[in-house]
C-alpha cells in the first residue's frame, strides 16, 4: 500500500487476489494487434478477451472502438476483463512512445463506472508501462484519481522475475 491507496503485490494479474467481483484491466493498442506483453498471459487463461477485442476492432466502423474506449468481457461468474484502448500504434517511433495518457485516463473513468455498478475491485499489471512505453509516475496518479478516489479497491501486480 502506498499513499495513493493502491495495493502493490508480487504475482500474476490474471490470477487476482481476494473475493467478490473482480475486473482485470489492461491497455490495448488502437491497431487491432494482440500478441505481445500482458495479453499473452490473458490469452493463455481465456480465449474470450482476445476474440472479443479482435471482433471489436474488425467491426470498428459500427462501434466505439478507439482511443479511450473500454470493452468488458466476462470470463467467469465474478470475473471480467477490461480491454482499454490506451496506446496509439505498437512501436516507439517519430511520434514517441505508443502510450496515450489521456486515453488511459478516459478509459479509467469509464472503468470506474463499471466497477461501481458491479461492486468490483480492479486488478492491473503496470498498465501502459510495458510495450506502450509509459511511465508509472504518470499512470499511477490517474488510477488514484479515477478509481481509488471513488472507493474502488485497486491492486497492482508486479510479476516475479
């Protein structure tokens, strides 16, 4: 626990701790790509989040797919995965790193509403900080403001090794 009210633990965010309804939230790109980073662990456990994300991207002309959007996929009776579109593209290039803090902020605000509606806790790896190239010092305050400030329990998982 830090001063932000976020709980930190070692472990696997695809095996969230505690009881009750849980939402595993992670950041996706806006290109429909799925296959590196945290999503590999998600897909190893459940096929539905990847299938739903790919369908959401494929049918994007008729839905809300885009930066800041969130898709909720139920993978168990008390377990959901939130696919949050928070990175533009997939690699660092002339436009800098792929992470988009504004999009993550928008997605977290939507996630907060869903968590309150479900009475859920939120479980995340260090979103936006792996392949997206973001800095935790920029993401952590967004989580504190959007989720913790609304009384939503948040656990951040740091993978062993």
